[in-house]
C-alpha cells in the first residue's frame, strides 16, 4: 500500500500570476481594454495574487504606461485575489497608494 499523507502538515499554497512580466517585453502596444479583459479573466481563476502592472516611468516600460487605466477597468467585486504592481520610485508609490485595490 502507498504511504499515507499527513494533511495537517500541508501548508497553504499561494499562486501568483504575473502577466505584467510577459506584457512588458511585447513591443507593439497592447490596447488597454485588451489588457484589462485578460486580467479580469485571470481574476476568476482564483490566484492568490496577480502582478498586473507597473507604476514606473513610461520611458522605462512603455507597454505599462496605462497601468492606472487598466486598474480602473478591473472588476474586483467577485474575487479575493490581491493585486500587485511594480513601483520604481516615490512618485510611483504615491500613484499606487491612491488605489485601495
């Protein structure tokens, strides 16, 4: 017979999805609505956290210059998933802190 697994020793697993990482390397600009639609789909999966965007200079990462607009289009009403964004400086932190999500 197989070994029994002591489920009391199993720890909670947290899955983090990172579409930001994939998107930031794509050169043609992805429309804001398309990004938001994709992330809204991911919000239904049940990830612990979604790394959705970045509050950095658009010169540094042009693809993510619309992170504020994407965030405004996300439907957080039916999910417990947390959002994560990269912040590059105090200005980015100030911008990000304006959003309760």
